[in-house]
C-alpha cells in the first residue's frame, strides 16, 4: 500500500493494518500535476526491497523521489509540500513590484517566473552554494545589494525559517489528533 495521507504516520497506519501489511508513506507536492514534483517517501517495517523499488518507479513518474526517515516527513511537508505556496507568494510579490514600477502585469509575472526557473536551473547545474551564486550577482554598491539589504531589514531569511518551523509544528499537531 502506498499512502499519500498527510499527518498519518507509518506507525499509525501499521497499527490499523493487518500484520505484515507492506506500507510506503509518500509525500508528493502539487507540481506533480505537471510531472515536476518532489516526492519523499518512508517505508514501513514489512516493505521488501522489491516493494520499495516498485514504489520508487511509480512515484518517479511524477518527479524527483527521495527516501527519508519517517521522523523527517514533517520537515519534508514543510519544505516541499508547502514549498509551492511559498514560491507562488514570492512570484506574486515580484510581479506586484514590477507592476508598481510600471511593467505590465503579464510581463512582470513572466519575468519573475523565468527568473525563478533560471535561477533554480543555474543552482542545479553549477552545483555552487546559493550564497556563492548570490555573490556573483551582487556588485559592490549596486542595485542588488541595496535590495538584499532591504530584505534583511524586513527579516526575510528569518521569516522563511520561521515559516518552515511553523509548518512542522502544525504537522506535528495534526498527527496528534
């Protein structure tokens, strides 16, 4: 059995299932709808190597697949499960900023989307640390450092970290009920 039920742990599923039921818990995200998702999974006690490989093959049809410890599934939910909502919010904010500065909405949104896609691809293909790539874009005294300073003043990085922590806490609460 492959479950994509949120907030239901392997232990809970195994406690309700017949002895020996082979269970894989998967956490897909919504980009699976366009075959570009992230799917993390954990395996129950009775899952065989063959079961796991079959599950990986099935899940990989929707995107990238990662095996994680069951205890880390709430972190997965907070990063990749909720992550698309974070990205959509950033894209909307960038688009709104472009419109505020005189760009047509369609152009501003397309530019934001392509910038996000290109940045992710650049990170993936170069293998460099995100901050190294950020430094390559940031000229001394330039526009990028001015914008980054404004983000720092607003607590941008901390807001992201707190958002993920809040999502993990909420997932833990949901598991308790």
